[in-house]
C-alpha cells in the first residue's frame, strides 16, 4: 500500500511540474502520464543537430553567392533558437569580449557580423563552411521537457577544406508546435595546453 501510494504521489508530482497539467486531478494524471508527456527523443536531437549544421552551411552559401545572408541567418535563428519563448544561453565559439549572446540581435551579429555593438564579430557563418559533422558524447533527457547534448563538432572550411574541431553543449526544449528549439548553446575551441 505504501509503495503504490509513493508511486502515485511521485507520478502526480512529476505531472504537476509538466506544462499544461496544472489542472489535472492527481489520480487521473498518474494514470495518463505515459500518454500525455511527449519526451524529446534522442533521434529528434540528432535530426535537429544535422539541420542546424545544414543551416550554417546554407548561410555561408548565400553569402558566397552574393545573396541576403543576413536574412538567411535571421531565418536560421528563428528556426533553431528559442529567443521568442525563453531566455537563451548562447556562448559562441569565437567570442571573448561579449561572450554571451542572450538576444536575437547579438546572435545574428555573431553569425554574420556587421553590428557595431559587437565589433569582434567577423561572421562565423559566413566564413563560409561546407560541412558540419557531429559526434555526441551523450544526450540526456531526465525530465522529458529538455534534452541536453554534449560532444564535438567539426566545421569544414570552404577555402581550404580544413576541419576546425569545436566542443559543444546544446540544450533543447519543444516549442508549442512540437519543434525542438535551442535554449543552451555553449561552444569552445578545445584547450591547447597553453
């Protein structure tokens, strides 16, 4: 009896902390928890990573072709980041003065440069790159509402074909339409021993 009461209480507490379930009765919530919680799956994270990398390559191609790369970068940020839903903790790879980009405009500046507020930005996405490949060390999703991936990704330069290795941590939430959006993005060049 005590064990089943504990399980029911734990399930009710977990559902009560899940958005959209505040008005659900505890016993009904516990009974339907598996049906109502749409956990973020590892394959969704991998697909989002692949699409993000393709988006970075696309921005660079638009730039190389003389197109509106700023608009391409803005569309990329709208598609992949949750600036319209949440605080986004973005620590770009090549930023040292303005290290953290918590606004849409600061992220756009990092990707394409040209913003006097961020003079260090040269436009990461307009280098340009031809490929981004990922290797996850792991993806965790303990609470169902946020998934976190960590690992290395490599950016292939269009001019030389050389790869640049970068360490990353990305945190994802689901938007109201069911799409994954980035709320944490931390990138850094590996420590070189110096």
